[in-house]
C-alpha cells in the first residue's frame, strides 16, 4: 500500500509478452534452435 497526502493507493504492476514463433520471426540460424529450446522448456513445466 502506498500513501500520499492521506490517500492510500493499491498499485498492481504486470508484464506480459506475446511472441509469434512463425518462420517470419526467425531472424537468423539460431532462431529455430531458440524456439525449440523454449518450447521444450515450457512443455516440460506444464502438467
């Protein structure tokens, strides 16, 4: 809780990314490896 001049403020902060892993977004030869690594990491963390 943040208080200024007798007024209480509740602050919520968030951050989100959306990235399309299509072939158009692979900038160089390492892009596909990154996509596979990232996908496998997320897949293994999901139930």
